[in-house]
C-alpha cells in the first residue's frame, strides 16, 4: 500500500509539471513592434459609441476612404511618454513610452502603446458627444478638423476647440501627470438661442486583432472593474458574444469603475468621473472583414445646456506600463476601484502579490532581481524548515533502512502479505513514512506556481538582468548545449523546443541528480527507474521556463542538498528496536 502511495505521489508530481508545461508555456512569441508613426490620422469610417437611451448607436460606414498620412498634431511631452494628438478626429493615437524598449538591445525601438489609423496596427482613444433627445445639433465627428494650442505636459495642457457654426463650441482639454495618466475635460459652450442636450462619451478602439501569447495564466483582451467586479473578455470571447448580441459583448450601468484593453505588460483604459452614472460597453465591430474591438463609456443622462451656458465632463485615460506600485498608488490616491487588478494576479493572488512585494523589496535592498530571487528562496526555505526537516529525517532513516528492507524482501519473497506486514512494522518501529519524501515537493508547488506567475506577468521582471549571460530573468536561458553554447552558428530551438537546453537548466538538473542520491532508493524497481529519469525530465521541462524560475529551483535544490546532508549525518537507527523486528 505504501509503495502504491509513493508511486501515486511521484506520478502526481510529474503530472503537475507536465500541466505547467502544457497549459502555461513559458516562452512567448516575439511580436515585432510596429514602426514609429509620423504625422497620421484616423479614418472617418468609424462610428461613435452607443448613447444612453434613447440615443441609438451610430452605424459604421462600409466605405474605406484613404487615411491621410499627414495631419496637424499637438505634441505630447510627458516625463515618461512622448507622442502627439491628431487634430483630425481629436484622437489620442500616438503614445510611446520613454522607459521601455522592445528588446534588451539598448538601440531597439521604444515601446509604442497607441498607433494612428494610417498605420498597420490602429489603436487609439477618442472623445466626443452624441445628441440628446429632441436635440438637432451639428456634432464633431471623425472628419472634423479641430483647432489646437499648447502641448500635453504636466504643467501645460493642450486645448482642442471646434465651432459648429450654429452657436455651439466644443472643447477638449488634455494634460498628463508625471507617469501615464491623462486627464481629459470635455466642454460644450452654447451661444445659441435654444438649449441643447448632449451625451459626452469616450472610447478606446483597437482596429485589429493583436497576436496574443495564448497563455492560460495570462489575460490579454478587454477588461474592467464595473459594479465592483472584475470583468475580463478575450478577443475571441468579445467576437463570439458580440455576434450574438448585435456587437455588444458586455454592458454595465452604474457609477465608478474603469475599463480598457490590456496586453501582457501594457494597459490602455478609460477612467470616467467616478460620481457620474455611465454605461460601459465591450464591443466587436466587423468592418470589411476586419475585426475591431471597442471599450466605451457614455453618460446615462444628457447634459442640457441653456443659451449662454456651458457644461463639462471630466475623465481620465491611462496609457502605459502596468507597474504594480504605480497602479496601487492610483488605486489608493485617486480612489480608482481595484485598479491594481489590471495585473493578472490570478486565483492565487493571496500568494502572487505578496511574493511580488517581497521580491520588489529585496530588489530595492540588493539592486538585482536575480539576487532577490536567491534571497527569497532562502527565506521560503527557512519558512518551511520545520516541515521539511521532519520529512528529510524520515527520508534519511529510510536510506539507512535500505539493507534491512532488502533482507525482508528476500525473506518474504513468496509471501507478499507477510512482506507488507513486516515492512509496516519496521516503518512503525523507526517512525518513518515512505511517502514523506514527496511532501517537500507538494509543499513547494504553490510557491513554484506563484513565483512563476510573478516572474511571467510583472513588468518589473521584464528584461531584468542577473549576472553573466542572463540579461532577462523573464526569458529562457539564451545559451544552448546543442550548439555548444553558441560555438556552432545555428539555433537548434528553431526545429524543436526540446532542442533548447541552457546552462542554468543543466546546473539545475545536476543539483536534482545529487539531491536524488541523498534520498532513499525506492523499494520497487519500476519506481527506481522513474526516479532515475526524473532529473532528466525536469531538466528538459524547465529548460523552456523563465531563467528566474530555473535559478529559484536550482538554489532551492542546493539548500535542500545541504539540509539533507546534515540530517543524514545526524540520523541513526534504534538498533535494539530494529533487532526485534
């Protein structure tokens, strides 16, 4: 029975790592950055988002007019972002992050978050108005050429204005803080003789389906916190649900919250006035065979502007990197509910986020995330020391009991029932558990998963260097034994992921082998063969995991080897008790 339990434990441990490998492939596909955009403008083919009832949604034009490449723009010059706003259609469609590059090459292009419609990957934010009930008013649209002044900086906002020639003037004021949050104010002045009624709206449009990594543990697509609840939809879900519901895959009415579109490391989201009731919608729009995705907010009640009066609506737009501490600060300071949930902490958030906080603090202390991972490994080892110590003592006794076990198998080779009874008596006499060796592995599975999640999803780990050839802890070890660590001019991994085996995974495999030698040999020959192959299997599986995780596993193995070696030297058997068996 104990042999069966041990076999089940081993098989379960292997299965868990196989599931990791299958459901959470650690090596993302590299997606080339779109080229920097010059003076560009969106197509006037797009419609406006749905107004609150009774305002219907404007339809989309099926025509595809040429998108002009050169349009007037207002400059964005923030401490951490650069770019511009298109005066044609009043689009925030050109945002580049100053602190992040596409690759670890210091000369690679800066990361572009938003891109004009004239380029290959249109992605932009737009603000506008829909007419209220009974109001006939000329509104700005996608063909509108706004007048502009100033530039978007923390100290000086840019102002876009447009006069409809009928007594109403529309104004959009945009500023930015020291990071990635844009503040937007939409204002309407009525110099006409009659009151007018309008619904202010804002939207994010992504006019293409981006390539996604396809990771089970990573959400990429539309998301938001609406009604106090996190709502996530992948691009395929938005398309499927939108086709069933006239284009709207999700809709929520209420005040507060936020919604937008997220990539692995980057986020573009709308944050409406938290006190104003809004209708938030996720949409799929099919135009000339092209899938387009939209997140929008529109006020539930119109603004009525008397002659000589004006009305304003305030909102914010985040377009930048999902830095954990920054998101936490916006959440607490600006009262944006659950804004930090834009980072996909997953079901084990109660482990993943504390692990990140610990690693981030250790990075602040040591200045290197690789060192932080090593110190974190030591802390985790100390935390589980009492439990692991008891398990390793039992394993050490099992190793010393190996000769006696051999004698018992020889003595009762023709009577399995007596053999089982004799073995159980021996285990009871020496107070050992034959399955105890698997306990440390089961204990560290949640730690392994949560640390993997932290290394994989947080931008702080992106392109974080260690020492030597590890220049990105979130990527696989770039070396490969199959091309003699770069001496041969080809990349075997292009033919198969199993042909990628770096230096750190090899070191990890050797530490696992030596750790196994300190463990008692399984009593069953089949189990013994499985144990012999486990270091090789784990080496190839972890070879395609982020280097930071391999470093953690290696250091954990080294600490375990030291702990087991010391315990083995201190462990003895009760000879009289053994003799009575």
